[in-house]
C-alpha cells in the first residue's frame, strides 16, 4: 500500500500575484518530475489537490504524464493549515493515489502517519518533490523520496 505526497511546484509570491500560480521555472520542474515518475513506472489511481491554483496546476502537470485512471480532483481538508487528523484517519482510502498540497500540511500529515506526532520532523519536503509512504503490517513509513 503506497501513498504519494507532493508539495506543489514553486509559485509566484503573493505580492506578485495573489492567486499564486506556478512560476515558469516551477512548472518546468514539475514537468521534469512528472516525466521522471512516468519513466520510473510510477502509477497512481487518482491525483487529489487542495484547490489552490498552485496545487491544481501541479496536479494537472503530473496527471499529463501519469494519466491517473480516476483523474484529478479537489479534496477538501488539504489547505496549508488544515487539521491533518481527518486525512490521516482516511489515509488507507487514499492508498494508490497522489496528494498534491502545501506546507506545513504535508509535513504534519507525514509526521502523524509515520511517527504518530504531527510536530515531529520526519522528512523535508521540496517544491515538486515526491515522497512515497508505504504501509506494511499496519504501520506507515517513508519508502522513498525524490527531490
């Protein structure tokens, strides 16, 4: 059972554009990561994102290469400062999918799943990087990181 977590690509500053779309460089980095993931044989059933423009753009660029069978969708509860507990409780339902989101949410979700404490630093996310969590014998762990 695997769950893939991705921090959105590098976005414009809020002062530059309040909607915070991806920068051209950020979009290109996501494209490169998506091609790497495709070439590595990564498959996902669905790609979920927070609904914020930068996450939506990142999710769509990943989907262009990974072609998830269930497509791309907005999933409530993935905003940067949302409570991670509800998503952690439903993590088994997300297995086989990719979640594109933000910090500190992704870091806190990973920490809760892996260490049982959302304040523990388990892994450092990077824009457009992919973190694969695996679950074996009832326990989540970090399987691999591509930054």
